């Protein structure tokens, strides 16, 4: 247009004040969620003294928008109970068989003896597996499955920028030049074990 126009804006969401709690989140306060979308626009004539003083030859438009998101993501996972790390699987509802007792009959049938009370002697556990078990977090409930809830934050940062210059050539034709740029930084939290 032949006059300068622009605006400044912001859209805001904030979990503490504006959102409901996720049904699957553990008890306690609402997990953090922040979203800001803000920007600036400006447009109008480009005036060069002694060249286009009537403001009908060149026009520009600029805009910049930034979006910032930080959101907790709820993961529900299963981790081994502490007694499992000592070979005590008595709470496990299925029988665990001792591979050392494998027998094959003349008809080809395979049989194995179960570990008494589902308890595996510690000496039979591989050291590598033992070390990996120690890296896992402790369960948050006594359940066998879905006993660990993890709520890390994922963040997104986006910046958008546009510059456009328009010039009418005739009553029906015009030409424009536009440059657009976007920068994004996205971090997605890893899922739990």
C-alpha cells in the first residue's frame, strides 16, 4: 500500500495457568508445557528522493516470526523389579526353565525342568546382562509391567524471516522479489529403557 502498516503479535500457552493435566502423567503437578509464537510485520512504500516520490513504484513487506515450544512427553515403560536383578523371579507369573536340563526324547520331544520357585542362581546370570540391569532405573510401582513413567521435555525453536519487494510494471502486470529463510532447532527427548 502507499502507507506504512505493521503489527506486533504474540500467542501464548502455559501449562501451569491454561492447560489440563495429561491423564497418563503421574500424580503431582502438571508437567511443563510452554508455547510462544510471536512476530513483527511491516509493509509500505519504498521512497527514493527525486526518483519515485509519488510512492507508486516500489513497495516492501518484512516479517519475522519466532516460535518456541517446551513440552513434557509422557512415556510409560516396563523396567525390571529389584528382586529380578538378584535372580528372584518368583513374582513372575510364568515358569522359567533351566536350559541346562534340556532333554530330547527319541521321538524328538524337548523337555526342560523349571527353576525351583522361579529363582535363577546368581552364578548363572551373565556378567554383561548383570551390568546392563544396573543401568536401568528402579520401578516406581510394584507392578510387573508399565511400572515406570518418564516425562522428559522436548524443545522446538523456529525462526522465520521474509522480505518482499513489489513493483507495478503496467496497469495489469507487476513483478516481485522475495527472500525467505527459516532456522529450526528441534530436540526430541529419548524414550526410556
